């Protein structure tokens, strides 16, 4: 349901994807440039390469800061507009309730649904639009870098990922019944 509301803002959603990819490029580009600075500047005692790469890294940091600000503004805009639409739809729906339904749900519960629950959805959406998009894309980009730079590490990383996945499945299998019992 949330995806349907978020997708109403197609342009902002696509812009968010673009901004996330840009931010990931900054996050992964800086360590790459730093390794070049060590290889091409410090190791061979080349102050010119150190200066050039240092200036490039500084520009990328400033650009990354501006990029992050744009990303935050866009995420906030998407989440705010989405929650506005949800609140409006809930309000319109409650207007069709009969007096008996108002009594059944209670006016306080309806007000809470529109305000507090909307705020919780806003926070959730902001987290999903940031971390939920960044994590898988960062993972994919990191894997590409590892495979290109150190193919021998690929086997170790894939093995670790399989072990982590198995661990997550085991934890979910064990904790789900416990959680259900606790909720009862």
C-alpha cells in the first residue's frame, strides 16, 4: 500500500534513486581515491600526485555534502507528501462512517490514527527511502569493486554471506514462535 502512495511521486522517487546512486559513488569513490593517493603519491614520494588527488577528494567531499543535503530534502519531501496523501484518504474515509461506527472506533482513536500513526509512517518511509535504498545498492557496488580489485576475496565474501544468510534464517525460525507467544 505504501509503495502505491510513494509511486504517485514518480519523479521524486526516480530522483531519489539517482541521488542515492550519486551518494554511493561518493562513499565508495573517496576510499578508492585515497588508495590511489597512497599508491601513486606516498609510496613513490610524488607530492604533485598527493596534491592533485587531495584537491579532488576535497571537491568530492564538498559535492558529497551538497548531494547528501539534496538527498535528505528529497526524502523528506517524498515522505511528507506520501503521509499527507494517506492522512487525507483516511480522513475522507472516516467522513463516510455512521454514528455507530464513530462510537465503535472512538473519535480519539481516529484522531490518533490520522496524527500519530501518520507520523510513524513518515519516520518509517524516511528510513526506507534512505537505508532501504542505500544498503542493497551499496552492497552491489561494493561487490563489483571487490571482484574487480581482489577476485581472490570473492570466494571468502560469498562464503561469509551464505553463513550470514543461514544464521538469519535460523534466528527468524527460532524467534518467530517466541515473538508470537509474547504478543499473545
